[in-house]
C-alpha cells in the first residue's frame, strides 16, 4: 500500500481498470464492508456505461482529493 493513501469512503470518486475490458473507468464508491481482520471491499458504481462491482482498496485510485 502507498504511503499517505487517502482512506476510501462512500462518495469518493475513483478510477479503476475494468476487469472485463481493461479500460480505465471512473465511478463513485457507494458501499463498503470489512471483516473482523480488517479486509475491506468497496462497491463502485459507474454511469457511462452503467456498471457496478466490488473492489479491493488497492484496485482503486482516488480522483477527488477533497474527499479525504
């Protein structure tokens, strides 16, 4: 994990590589969960094209720095 990586939370604007096409995609974090060991998954929804998926934190790049 990168040093000083911002904490991802609901409404954070992120970029990730689409697992099906490899295309960089932008979306918003809409949900998050973590287990007792601290493993966290985040749901991201995109609008163009509409899609959603669950991602590990390391798969996401924060685009909206004001959401720290």
